[in-house]
C-alpha cells in the first residue's frame, strides 16, 4: 500500500527504479537498506522478525519472488532482506 507506481529507467548498469509513493499512505518515516552489493544479508523464515515492533515492513527477496517479511514467514521461505520501511 506504500507504493502507487514503479518504473524502470535507464539502460545497462545505469538502470534505476523510480518509485511514486501513495499519497494516502505517505506516512513513511524511514527506510533502511539492509543488503548491499558488498554485504548481502540472508535469513531463514524463523529468523524474520518484525520491524519497529510491528509498525514497519521488511522486504525480502525469496525463491518465490519479492514479498514482505510477514508473507515470507507464512510461506515458510527465507531469503535476502532487501530493506525495511517504517
């Protein structure tokens, strides 16, 4: 519900993702990038914990696609933690 639209721009290694936030849900106070190209963080589904005591969302790249931490726990799949939004 945070994102209204997303678009890929650029070519090759200069590719970026442009994100337009949803104005109704624009109560984003912070974003923390967890995994970087130099340091990737992987967690199993048992180790995926809530963000900011349940007030945030973690985004996880799994073998079944990109999903939230809560969805990954329910599907019992782990993966690379991309970032956290609160």
